[in-house]
């Protein structure tokens, strides 16, 4: 672990195994509440001096973190592939490049963080509204994007003058340590950045509820997010939680474009994305043609295999829990009458049992688990609809409202969908897995926004200063 500017050990350890090979790839420190408390104390001790640093000084140090990531780009990408399972050339290298961007963008956003000078009711007074850091931000992050999701919280928190205590998901802790090493080599003052690895139910819970943290950033499942919110009650929070699509394909859509973008929506990161196309609401007039085109496109473009092979576009699932959910959701859909068009089960002949076939399901009932819950696997479930109104109704019936997409040649129809759907982000004629890192990102049932400078709104607070003359 990395606490108060030094690498340190916990009382216990756990083994990290690769979803790619099934082999042990490291021994990770199993931090406990005491370790988290020590890190929080170090972060509080460093908070005052870090807040007093100029935004330019903090920004320069974040650029140094990005420099360290650039130096280690190949090693970081290979570590990511081995620890998380995503294909090296198709995805892992791109995530490292995006990681660099998060730190560089935050460095510049911090410099541009501004207050205001509102008018006073008195002609003898001037008013300043200043943005001040909150203090210590606890960061809890998932395993599907082990570099960029921590960065979209850690980098803006540091840039606007907070210190950080971070705990990554245990199943990708090796990648988390690799990222922490880049921060350590950038020589931030001791205590400004701290890493504690260990069980989320212990370390994450302590970080969320400890009175020494003044804000919490969490990305992960809705269920875990609710527990974090309860533990952190009363604190500033950014909670980016789960999603369930949908991707809507209307009868006037460009089907070739819709198919191309749907493949990205459903199979990027083996479907392990909060913005995945968890359900495809396809107009009955084009459903059969769409499914046939999607089947052919996926067969040609999605290559399940060794993630270190240049030709591979999809690797294994990260852990057994996700694989079991895929088993359950696909079986449930089939029991309810869905047709398996492609895939449908775990792929044999690989080093682990986590390789799941890219799967297409047709005629999925709207109430099937795969259409109502977050499956988080490589599946394209097609639900037939009759109208835009039905698409909006089905979309809004879900408790999830993170990101949605619609394909139509009619811009007015696309904008009507955006007006009426309860979704934090809507893409028109683009994959649900398309986002830009500088734009606000989030939605129901979460809280606040990640992306660019957006987390700084939660990780800083307004101070009013009245000057009399």
C-alpha cells in the first residue's frame, strides 16, 4: 500500500489471479480499517499545505503523474490486460492513453477553477465567492476500467486542492498498484495521495464513513453505491452507478450504422460497462433485418481469444460473479421464450472458465432479467417495440437512467426521445458506449457527475467573503 508518501505493508495479504490465464500474478496487501484510518490521518495532515499550493503548482505535479504514465505505457497496458482481461491492442493501450488525458485535463481544469464577484446590496461592500477544497476525498473504484475510472475522480480531487485516500477493486488491485506507482514517482508531498488495498466491505466502508473524509467519490454497482451513500451520509458525494441502456433502433434508422455501433455498445470490454447496450429496443418493422445484420457483423468482427493476441477484440470476463450472472440472465431469457441467435454460453478450450461467447438473443421479453437488470456481459438482447412512445415508456420504466442511445434518420424524433427519456446522457446515431472524457457524465440512480471538471463541483465548496470599506 502507499500511505503518507511511503510503500507499506498490511497485516495480511491475498493472492491476485489473472482471468486470462488463471495463474497467480501477485500477492496484494489486504488492508483493514486500521490501515484506512492511518491513510486518512496522513491525508488530513497534508491537506492544509496542499490546499495552500497554487493551482499551477498542483497542476504541474499532475502533469508529472501523466509523464510517469507515458514512461510506463507498455507495462501499464500489459498489466491491465493480465489483471482485468481486456485485449491489449484493441482496448488496454487505449485506456492507458485515456488515463494520461485525465491527469493532464485535470491539471488544466484546476487552474481554471473560478469563483464569482456578485453584487452586494450595500455600496460600501464587495463580495467574493471563492471555491475552496473540502479536505480529504475518499475514492472507491471498480474493476472494469481500473485506470481511467479512478483517474476521473482522483485527478480532479487533487487538482482543486484536496488530498485523496483511494481503494481500488480487489480483483484489479495489481493494476491499481501500478497506477499508484506512477503517482508515487511524481513526488507529490507525503499524504496527498494514499492507496489502501483490501476488501471494499472493510476498507471502502471505513473510507466512506470515517469522519476524517469530507467527500466521497464512488464508481460501481448500484447496490454497493447505496451502501456507500448510507455510510457517507452528510458528506459531499459523486456516485456514478449502474446502467441498463437502452439502445433504440427505429424503423427509419440506418441499419448498417446501427449494427456497427451496437457491436461496440454490447461487446466493448466484454460488455462489462455501465453504458453497455444492455437491451436493444428494435422496431418490429426492421427487427428481423437488424438481427440478421448484427449476427453477420458480430461473427465477422468480434474475436474472442487470448487478449495478448493482436487479432483478439474481446477477452474473458473479469471474475466468476460476472460470469455466473451471464449464465443466469441468458438462461432466464431462454426460459421465457428468447431465441439464441449466436453464442449462448461459456466458451470451451481456454485457460479459464471466464471466456463467454459473444451472444445475441432475439425476441427477448421486456421483463426478462437480461432486459431489466444490469447483466454486465457480452450479450445483445433484442426486445421488439412498435413505436417511439413504447421505447420511451420501456426506457423510463427502468430504475436506471445513465446513458441511452437512439438510431433514427429523423432528428426531431431523436430530440423528442432525448426530451422525454429520463437519462443523464443521450446519444443520437451513436453507440451507448460513446462518451467524451471532458463532458459531464452520470444519471439515475447516481449523484453528481464525473467527466472533466464536473467532480470539482462536489469536491470543492463555495466560501462567501464580504469586504467592507
